[in-house]
């Protein structure tokens, strides 16, 4: 199980970078950021799959196609579009910490899965996580209130986008974990490449529509933008967060119970915060410190609880 835990934590380290990209590329819309990332992901997936593309396609069954498309939409395309809007409107720290509710949502909705701990065994760790989320919400709205009505409206819109992104990824995390546990005819890397290719096709279609509707001078008629920089950042993000990060997450999904995978998602939040504070060149505020400490304590407590279950005879599938 520890191999799965390490894989999940490393996936979070790669995924945390996605929260910084809207800040690195402020001249590009969330739709463009989503399309660029997943077009690059689809291209990388196609290149990696090329030597065994046809045999892999022949192994796809009817239900596999549906799972591939729904996971590409919920876990990649729609999720990142909402996340990018959340970062643009509310900022890196609020968005990442709202999505940090994933351990609560995944655990609550996945508590009946095989190998999951009963919710009563996780009550105290989840309470600590909830306290951390309360701290960051207090910080969000205290800062928004000092910025005036327009600032508060933008924060509220960003929070709404982050909540919708949370709903998308909760559903994806559960569906992906259950699918991989039931369908052993795909390895973790094969499945990551398949829904990466599906994400690329969807992003290409969305990008083509957005390009057709966009004015010639850009989305706001402003000066020309640095497209070389845009594609370089999107390519690096696709390689790190999508190809490597998704492979590590699929590996973790096979090796740990669903309730523990929910806790491991917190590493994404903590790395996103770290990257955001480094980029902004500022230290966290007191409530942000409290949120990070409480979230870290909650996830470590949950890991300890699951490790205890493994030692008592819980599943140890390799």
C-alpha cells in the first residue's frame, strides 16, 4: 500500500502546478488554457501509444469507450476549465483550498467501496480537515470584503467555479478508481494515455470553436500575445501534470482504498499553495498557515488509520 501512497503524493506534486498556469499566462482565457493543455496531452498520448495503438484500440469494449469519454470530460476538460476560471477570479490559494475539500467529498461518497474504512473511523481526521477548510474560507471572505463590492463579486464567482470543479473531480476520482479496480485489462499507463487522447480530441474541437468565434486581434482586441510561450507552458504542463501525474494517480488508485485516495488528493492542494506563495513572493497569512497545518494533520492521521487497517489484515493488492 505504501507504494500507492507515494505514487499519490507525487501525482499531487505534479498536479499542483496547474494552479499556477493561469497566473503565468494572464493574457490567455481559461478556454484557451484548457484547450492548449489537453491538445498537448492528446498529442503526447498519441505519440506514446503509437507503437501499440491498433492492438490497444482492439481491446476497447463498448463500456470502455463511454468511460474514456466521461472521464476525459469530468476529470480533465471541464474540471480544468472551471479551475482556471476559479484561479483567475478568486486566486491560487482560495481555489486550491476549496478544491482541497476533495478528501471530504471523495471519502463521504466512496465510503461504501470495498476496502474503505467506516466513516466513524475517519470522523476525527475529517473533522481536522473541515477545520482547515473553515480557516481558508474565513481568509477568503475577509480579504474579499476589504476589496469592495466588485472584488467580492469576483471572489464569489471564483468560489462558485472552484465548487463546481470540486464536484467534477469528486465524481471522476470515484469513477476512475472503481473502473480501474474492475477492469484489469488496461494498465495504469495505458488508461492514462487513452483518456488523454480522448481529452485531446475534445479540446481540439472546443479550441477550434473558440478560435472561430475570437476576434482577429485576440479576445479583447489587444496587442498580439506570446503564443510560443503559451505552447511551451502547455506542453510542460501536459507532460508533467497530465502524462506523469495521471499515470501516478492511476497507479495509486489501484493500490489504495478509495477513502485513502481521497486523502492523498490533499497533496495537490499543499503543493499548489507552495507554488503560489513562491510565485507571489509572500508568506502565508495566519489563517492560511492554520489551514495548511490542519489539512496536513488530517491527511497524515488518515494515512495512519489506513496503514493500521492494512496491518490488521486489510487488502494489500499489488
